C-alpha cells in the first residue's frame, strides 16, 4: 500500500465509486449468511443519500484516488445512527474502519450529540468485536423473525 489514507466527506460525485465498494465489501457479510441487499445495491439508492431527503453525513476513505472505505451517519432520530460501514476487501484489517468511525464520532460530537448509535447482526464474527473494542455497548435487540439473526443496537457515549 503506497499512499496514506485520507478520510473526507463524501459527495454525490463519489456515488459511482461507492456502488462497487459496497457490493464487494458486503459480499463478506452475505457469504457469512447474514442477509443484505448491499451486494446488489443500485446507484439510485446510494445517490439518494446526497439528495437531501434525510439529514445525514457520508464519509469516505481514499487512497491514491480510490475510495477504499465508507460510513454513513443518519441524523433522523434523537441520536445519530452510523450505518453502511464498508471497507474494500483487500484493505480490511488496515485500520480503515477504525479511522472512519473516529471521523463519524467526531462529526456527531461536533454536531452536539452525546452518543452515536449503530446496529449489527447478533453473532457477527468480527463486527461485534470491532464495535465493542471501540467502546460501543449493547443497548437493545430488535428481534428478526425473518432471519436466523437478530439485529443488535449498540451505542457509545461521546
């Protein structure tokens, strides 16, 4: 890996790079048996994030002009909700997810929020460890009768 990774706000100009990133990154989740539509995500869906219908902030990790990671922070509830964390498969394990979450947490704090929330599937073999190692604690479980795994809510005080 040559150049360092830059974390920056995403824009609508990044949509065409985000679609293949999400498809590749979420293939791991699908291969592990967790349901996700992100392996077939459409350009229109990602583009809608930038159309202003939902208050949100999107961040990308960029190396050598290529987007290698992304995270989204929704601001539709009392506390912001981080979602759609994705790191390119060949970049996983390099700390990019941690850097993206540092930026998402800083953004939430700068906006005056006192916590950041997120969700993941129960029993996920690496995301639960990742979130808990960053100080996130479980605050709820949303039962999922349509899948083998429930959805677990985590939050971190900022």
